[in-house]
C-alpha cells in the first residue's frame, strides 16, 4: 500500500508593482522570508539584481518584466497568478512615473500623458484585475505623496493625487467586506524618483528605503 501523500500548502504571495528599485525593491527583500514575491517592473536588469539578492538570502521570487500601463499584459499576469497560486495575500503598489518638475503653464503633453497612463489609468485598471486575487482577506497598499498642489509638481502631483483618490474610494467601499486597503505615507528617501525632483540634494538626512520598508510593514502589523 503506498504511503499517504503529504498535504501541499500554497505559499503566501505578495505582488509588488514597481519592484525594481527604491521602496518597491526594499519591500520585496523584507517580505521575501514570509512571502513568495511576484515582482513587476519594466527594467529587467534591476529585477534580476533583486532576484539575485532574494535568492542569496534563501528565498524565491517570480519576475514579471512588464509595463503596468499595458492592460493586456497585466490581465495575463493576474490570470497566471490565479492559475498557479489561486490568489495573493498582499499587493503593494509602488510604481510611479515622475515627470520633470515644470510650471503648469509649460506642461509638456507627452509628460502629462505618461503621468496619467502610469499613475492614474493603470491604477484604475489594476484594481479590478487584482481585487479578485485578494479576496476578502487580502491587503492592498498604496503610498501617498502629499506634494499634490505644490508649485512645479503639476503632472506628478495631480496624477498621484488621483491615484490615491481611487485607493481611498476602494478603501471606503471595502471597509466591511474586504479586501483591506491601506494608504501609507513614506518618509523622504534617497530614491531615483526623489532625485529627479531634488537634484543635488544632500541625502544624508533621508531615510534609507530598507528602514522605511520595515517601518511601513510594521504599520501593517
């Protein structure tokens, strides 16, 4: 008589959009001991570097080098996640397009279009795709930036504010039913995005992404 089969358990899965650098990469590395990371970003090389670090620590990740503004690619990714794992426990959305700082009266049409596509439209497409994967008990996490309305932050500020407005509506709608939607406000970090806004800034007083990732995850409990 054959021995009984050992029960198989699916890993907890964390989907991170914008995982290649900065806070997204730091969150991936912090979560890797407890979650299987699905890392999404456009930059293949940076994703591979992240994967090397995760594997060196004895953990695993699945790399998804794709653009979140491509709805067909993201729909296929979500279907693949469903087919392989059944769902996810956590979605952290750190992807953002940082348009150059400029007065609103001189806003470049291409920069505006990219900002809307990445920061706003993609979020509106991703929420319906990812909500079924989270179910009632999963968590979605968005990261606020309170510079909306500040001078020269026209494209970035407006589209980031619209993204957070979407997240706030989703959070209010799912307060009783889930999934649980969180909106966190990271401290200033020496990231490539911030460097575009503040070139030449003294970064010695800024919080390292690793420390900020730990603080953000601590707020989630």
